[in-house]
């Protein structure tokens, strides 16, 4: 039985309100008083997302920067670059997917005025669907497991979407959150649209036509490895296939959380996690505190990506927790759980390939901000209850020569 997440404190709730907008606000210049004339010495060169006025929030999706993770890059002698997807307006990489799914459905006439969009999600996609749907004039219903971080549910509700929380269950159970969303869409009638992020190829399209070309342009085609986790499989499939088509020697690597079977699928051809046999599972989907990645079934988007994946690394919950706290304290990056998993895998790849000191370029995805993970992944009291240590030595061992 899953443990309930610790309720948000007023401090955490306040931090959540500012999330992505706060990050952007921090780099804006301070408005000078009329008496402050300023000098050239006061000027700070800031990188703008765009110099143009954009026609609404959806135009802010994508074209995210690559940020060098200095502490890891310097320690390992490589270039670890994170695609800063937490800067999307909905706060995660899933904004791209939501926009692609809804836009493609509109073009096919499956979404039209009066439609309601339904989706089953552990969080970030629900936020993005709710945001994109509202921006386009549609309502949304999001079905979520009830052990998902409460911040995510509140974010979905803030966009005016309806949230239904269900007990975590196996995909074969009709009450499982994806199956429940599909049922609700059918029950709603002709104007109900099931987004189906796991099986919808629009997910793959969002990355092979958007995320991947951006990375290629930003690195000028000089990239040695791409690392990503897989929740639906769209990111690693789209980016991996795009890069492989242009640079066959690039390494495409899966970062997999504990409890997920994808690691063994890549390494041994069998979808299996040894934690499934232990009888100590905390969750029905994937036994991990990490949210947003990990699967124990093959989805259509994962299948599109498997031929491009060269290797995989398993990352424990404790390693992810340690990495998130390391980059927060050393790089000023407050990241979510899946981003931390990706960065651990970057370090493991460098150590396995003996790339230390080679200045190789490794690109990964910084999926979302830690601001939507305060009640669980960033809550030390909650981690203690489920026996996950906060051990900085785990990162130190990855970086040690």
C-alpha cells in the first residue's frame, strides 16, 4: 500500500506558486529608481528567451536553452549539458507533448469547439494538457494516481481542469488511471478526446520535430551522447532517432529508475525488474519515489525508440535524491526527480566509457523543476519514512577520480 505524501507546509505552497515564473523573474534586471542613472559597470548581459512579442503563452513552448551543469562537467572533464525544459511555461518537457497532441487532433477534427480533453498521468503531462487546453479554449479532465505529489494536482486545478484521483493499480485494471481516463472520454461522447500520451505518436513527433532539431542546432552537431529517462518513451525515441540518423556513432542511453523494467529490456531483451519479486513494493506502477519516468510495459513510443538505444543505466532512489541536492547546492539548479536520474546516468556513462578529461559532450533533459516535488522527493521527512537516505557521498563517489 502506498504511503501518503506529507501535506504541503505553507512555505512549500508559497514556493510552488512562484515555480517557473520565479526562475524567469530572477534574471530580470532590477527596475531603477528615478535617481539611479546607472553606469556601464552596472550592466549585466542577460540572455533573453526571445526579443519578440509572442502571441500568447503557447508561443513560449520549446526553444529552451542548453545549460552547462558546471559542477559535474568540471569534476569529470566533460561537457554535461541539460536541456532546460523546466523553463517551458507549464514547467516541464511535457508542454511540447501536450501542444503536439492537441494540435494534431485539431487538424484531424477530433478536437473542436466544445471538446473536453481527457488524460491519465502521474502529473506533469496533466499540468501541460490543462494549460494547453485552456489556452486553446477547451476544458480538461485529468486522472491521477492518488500518491502523486499534491503540488501537481493543485497545478492542474489552477488551470481550471477537473482532477480525479484514483488508487494506483496495474495497467490491466480498468480502474488504473490511464484506463479510467480513456473510459471517461468514451463516456463523455463525441466531444470527449483521450490524449493517450503513452501510445499517441504525436508524443514522438513533438521530439523528433522539435526537441531534437533544437539540440542539434545548439550543439552544432557536436554531440557524443544523449541520455534520457522514459515515462512514455517519446523523448528518447524522438531525440534518439533524430540524432542517430545524422550521427550514427552518437550514444543514445536510457536512464532508468529503480522498479522499472526498461533497463532490463535494453540490456537483456526482457521487460523485468527484480524489485517486482521482493514483495516490498510501495507503488503499483513502478516502485520508486521518482515521478514521471519508469515503465513495466512496452508503449508505442518506447517501441519507436528501442532500435536507437545503445545502453542503459539503473539509478537508485538514493542516488537521484543525492544528485538533486548536489546540483541545487553546487549549481543553483532546483530540479525534479527525473532530471536527477538523468544526471546520475550522465556520470555513470562517463565512468563506464572512461571519458574523463576528454571534453566529450553529453546532452540530457532537465525535465522539470524541483518546485513540484516538495511534498515527496524534496521532503526529507517523507524520504525517511520510506527508508530512502539522503547521502551526499553517493554523488561524491561518482565524481571521485
